[in-house]
C-alpha cells in the first residue's frame, strides 16, 4: 500500500479516482490516506466555499510509507 496527504490552506473533502476518502485534515493534522501503487486522480473539494485552482490532479504514488507519505499540494483560487 501507498500513502499520501493533501496539503492546502483550507479543509476539504478528498477523493481518489472519484471515490470519497474523507477530509484532508483531522484532529491530529493532515489525514494520511492509503491507496494502491500507481497513477491516481486526487480531487480536493473545499469545504469553506473556496475553489482550488486545479481541483483534480493526476499523480503517480509509489515508494511511500505511513511515516513519510507523498504530499499532493492544492492551492485555492484567488
């Protein structure tokens, strides 16, 4: 299994390949998500009315672990 986090200034709902995974942030900070190795579409749906500049990103996730997950960064549109 591979691991990733979604980095954004806000809080949002995270989807991988169209399937809802949970919120980007939990009580302990960035939520660590789990997926299979390879290419995935990661989507962030902002919860506070903002929109991301690029709501979906195609990423290749491999060679990660829970302690050192891959960061998938999103930026809010101005």
